[in-house]
C-alpha cells in the first residue's frame, strides 16, 4: 500500500483538493463583472507553472508549501472563506512548480486571478472594465516573473 | 520530498478530506426564524412579495431571500433581506454589487439604528440618481461592514454556530423616487430593525 502511495505525487492531490473547493471561482467568473476575466488571468499566471512541471521541477519548498496550502484551504473550507481556499490553491500549484527565491513574487501575484482583486478595485471606486484590464496586466507581469524565475534554482551541488 | 514528508502530507490530506466532508453535514442554525418574523403587513405598512429574477436565483441559491415591496405611510420601498446561512457567498459587499451593476457610488453616510448603524449610499447610473440603504443584522447588533460580516460568519462556521447568530443583509431601495425619508420609514416600520 505504502509503495503504491509513494509512487503518487501527493502534492498533486493537494492541488486537486484545493481546486475542488475553489470551484466557486467559476461562479464568480460567470456572474461578477469585476471577475469576468479571472479565468484568463489564472491561465496566464499558470503558464510558467505548467512549463516548470513539464521540465520536471524539483520543488525546494514543496513539502512546507504543500502543507501550508492545505492548511489554508482547510481553514477556508471550514470557515467558508473562499479567499483562503484560493491562496491554498495558488500555494499548492506553487508547491508542484518548484517555487524558490524570486519566484515567490510570481506566487504573490496569484492575487491577479482571485475575486479579492476585483473587490479591491471596486473599493478604489474603479469600474469593472479597468479592473479587468489591470488584472490581465498583473497576470502578464506574473507570467513573465514566473517564466524567468520559476524552477530556475540552480541544482544543489555536493562538495 | 522524502518518504517521511510524503507520509505526513498523506495523513494531513486525509484529515483535511475527512474534516471537509464531515463539516458539510454538521447543521448550522440559520436565520430563517428571523426572516420569517418580518411581517408582510401591520399598522401603517402593507407589503407584497416580489418574485426573484432568474439571475438573482442563480446568484443567491440556496440562500433564503425575501424580496418585497412595502407601502409605508406615503413612501414605497423595496426590501431585500438575505440569510446566507446556506450560501454565505450569496451575500456580497453591497458596494461591490452596485458598482458591478454599473452604479457610481457618490456620497455615503451612516444612519444610526438600534444596535449600530446602517449605510445610506447615493447612486448614479445613466443620469439616474437614487439612494439605497443597507445593513447587516444578527438580531442584536447592526453594521454595514463587509469585513465585519466575513469575520462574524467565518468565526461562526469555525465554531459551528456557537459564536452568535447569522447576520441577515437588508438592502432597501425607493420605488419611483430618488430618495426616501429613511429615518421616518424605519420609525414607521420598526419590525425591519427587529430581525
């Protein structure tokens, strides 16, 4: 049994757990004018993570980040506070993508696809359209940062 | 990730799965009784239930929503009251909803009510100007803060309802007029401030 479990990358199951509970994002993207382009922001933001996984990332912060993401998502689920679940999902994706060093900036910019981005925009008295444009700009910046830094940590060498 | 770290993550994931499944079946007392206690008619006011539009049903479901038009003295008002016990995400910050619907929020002022305050918003859209009033009430205290609402409801769910009653969101809008005498309206219809 343990041999079978060891063959599965459990961080991916953490991603699945968080993604399952983050399904409300679909509702927000479909109904809230401020969040309409959140799906595109998530897609752009995720691109470097996909590339890193494709190249076989060796996540330095994998375990700690996966645990923290799981904890955030669980508190979010129990407390019905979606933004914690979304941060859990971002962290879980980061844990499989190999976040290190400057790539934490990419992770922090995950806010670009979250509904809280639209809420902050509305609190600044901005209409929905410029908030969505700004959302995409931040997503592009995040994608660029992730492309540059994600999974780019030099391999550890033994002396 | 080494094997012991993997084992820990497996156990944590198992616990998270179990807790998230069990939590759904723990009953959380809702605010139905307080919603039902809002009278349809009484001395000085007469109301009529309004059907929800399809888009409203999609947004609110499965939360309980009361939508009525009331004649209160010489004033007509639409009252929407939402109990988010069954879907907390049905309740949004009203300023977010109004802006999302294209309204520009001008002035905002607090209106003192028993147990706290409500907020009066001046809204403009396509040259049309109206006022709206909203507050969140747990039956004892009233406020108009989305952050306080999130805190109240999150803490309530984490404590399985032991931290207090579920707040109900009340949103009032005038019918065929820009504004109403809100103080007079709430004075003539005090039941709105009892739920």
